[in-house]
């Protein structure tokens, strides 16, 4: 019995070495892109796993349940006629950078004049950054002033935008001058900022999902010229890239939450 089991354990690698050249040849005839599966690439190994799984025992499958599958690492240059993976990666990274900018603009514990710059004011003539309509200055550590002399007709709109900014500010109007008292940092304010941080992060993840959907749709447009296996591998690569960026966002959120709660 032990001799039989020992031979069965040795059987898996032998079958892989035997089936790999046959599978590579079949893929080449089907796709017309032999270079996609040369040089012992991971795509070919991933496809061979389909055959080798037939030999897996129930015990082995139980161990692997819940564990991530093998990672895909497709050479971007070999699939650039289907999708530009480098450009897709840059789009993903840009979302992360925008998330960091949003953290910096919206999640300040201490309010400063620059913290009001990002506020968008809606007027009858359109939307404008607050600092384009009023001159923002710091009178004291506890008070910010917004001088509306240049555009006094937008004073009400600016006041409303400041109040609705989510920064826990309660502006007071004095003619063409808007006084913005800076509240003390309370535990409640810190907790509200952590909730806002989560909302901002979730919004960024929505952008990730849109990018993923568009990328997969682009890949599927080539299904008539490439094999189903190639399409599947590209879809997995795209999903993998998105999940990596989402995990990075979660790390940023965790760090920001810790910073906000002190």
C-alpha cells in the first residue's frame, strides 16, 4: 500500500512534464499567438493546473479551500494589442493619489485657511472654488475670515458651502465678511471624520470597479481573435490588479483612521 501511494505522489509532476508540450502546441494552434505561452510562463502553468487538479484528492481540496489561487503575471507587451495593462495600472494608481488628496483636503483635525480652498461654491453662474470668490485669511488660531468684497453677491452661497462642507464649521456673516470660528477638536468630531474617511474611500473603490468593468469589456471585444483561455487569464489579471489597489486603499484608510482618532 505504501509503495502504491509513493508512486501516486510522483505521478503528478510526470504528467505535467508530459502534457505541457502537448498543451502548448494546442494553444498555439488555437490562438495563433505562440509567444504568449513561451519561456515557462505562468499563464501556461495556470492552464496545466486544470489537468493536474484531476489527480487532487478530497483532502487536498479541503486544505486549499478559502485560499487565493495562483497569481497571474502576464507580460503587458505581449497583450498590448488587446489591452494596455500599463496604462490600466496608471489609471488605478491615479485613483489612489486622488484618494490621498481627498484625505488631505477633507480630513484635517485642525482647520486652516488652506482647508477651505477645496470647497466648491454653487452660484447662479456655475460652480467655483471658494478661494476664487473670496479672500481667505487667518485672523487667529480660533478664527478664519473670508473677505467677499470682490463678489459680494455670492456671500450667501459661500456661507452655505462652508456650512455644508462636512468640516463642522458654523460661519457667521458680517456684511461682506464671513467669520468662521474654528471649533475645538472633540471626540465626536474625530469620529465623524473617520466616517467621512470611509465614505471617501468607498467612493474611490467605486471608481476602481468602473475601471475594472471597462477594462474587462475591452478585453472581451477580442474574443473572436484570441482564445477563451487568454481572455480568462486577462480577466483574472485585471481583477488581481484591482484587488491589489483596493487592499492598498484599505491600508491608507486604516492609517488615516488611526491618525484621526489619535
